[in-house]
C-alpha cells in the first residue's frame, strides 16, 4: 500500500486548545438551555395577550384549560431551543446582547433570562404593559415599538434576535422592512431568527385550526403561489393580518445584501407550525479556516 508521505505533506490538525474551546462553547450553550428549562420564572401576567388568546381563542376551553400553562411555556421553550440550535450551528458563544421582538409579556423573554443570566436582554413591543412586565419581572431593557418600524430606535450590536410571529402578520413592504432592520441591528457574527408561515401553517389551517377565514386565505394562497408572498388583512384591521411566504421570497430578501447570509431554515421549528429563518451577519466573503474548522 502506497501512502502520501507525511514528511512531504505534514498533517496539521486543530490545536488542542481550539478543540477544547469549541467543545466548551457547545457545552455551555446546552447547559444554558438545560438551566432555562428547569429554572425559568413561571409567572404569567393576567393581561398577557398570548395567555388570554389560549384561554379565549378555543385552544383550552373547559377541561383543556388545565393544559394552557404547559402550552404557553412550550412556546418559550421551543423558541429557546431554536435559538440554541442556531448558535450551535454558527459555532457562536453564548450571546451577551439579546432582543426578543415582539416580546409581549415575556413568553420567550423569561427563557432568555434563565439561559443567559448575565446578558443584556431587550424586550421590544408596542404593548407598554408587556415590556414593563418584562423589565420588572425578568430584568429586561424595555424597547417601545410602533407600527412604523423605521421610526423605532432599536438596540444595536446584538448577538441574538428572536422575532416570533411578527413577519407572519405584516404586508410585504412592512415585512421587508422588518427583515432589514433586524439584520441591521446585529453585531458581526450575530444571528436573527425570524419566524414565517409556510407549508406547516398551511397544513394546520386546512386540517387543524383556522388562521383566517377561508375566503381571505384563498386570496393569500393565490398571491403566494404567484409571487411567493401572500397576505390579507384581518377583518376590521388595515395593515395587520395573516402572511404566508415561500422560500423563494425569503431568499430574494436575504440575497439583496452581501453582509449577511442564510444560516438555516427550520421548517415547523417553532410551535410545530411556524418556520424560523436564521440569518447570520457574516459577509459572503467569509471563508472557512481549513486548519481549524
């Protein structure tokens, strides 16, 4: 057997320190998720819109009410799990600056605080009571939002952004602005997870629960199949409704900039219906380090 000579082509492996550091980063993230699962603050404000939606929207009527808290906390847990999976994939350390947007009354914020106790956690929402509760209960820094996102002063140099169920309700121009603003807020190497509705929510709408009337959904589907983006207002609302997108639209939005790229797409990765789109603030010119990665 003839082998490539080691003397002429010496083997260079990652250093022991690099391997130890890479594995330690991963272990710390998994330990943070474990701690948050076990020690998160279970307090729910009586005015929490997500909580009241579960109780009053038909999901947990009668005997089913006893499972409402478990369902509510699952939303926060599954968001954290998606975040940790993205951090692991990016080989990123535990974040120091985190934005939960929109935060509501902290369904996800509480898990960020338990997982990353020393981080600056920002809670952003148009709900003043919600961000005040996040500040008081979870030590978050409140960020008051408004419908015109370009008029909002968002924090900068963020390592992690979670945007659960906002792009799922906006018209196209507002949705594009949301993607742009959140990626702009990231520090180099930072991650933004923005959930969208696509095939998973389509199945849920047709087989499990209605997200909007069938008539309006038909209009959404027709536009989505034509352009990749479908939207319809909720009855009595203008500029807020139900949004479904295809991957082609997402790629178009991301490929419009060369300072970021798609890290991963987790189909049905949140609540079993919404798809987290993970974008990393890393230029296209970035290349791997074949001596270590």
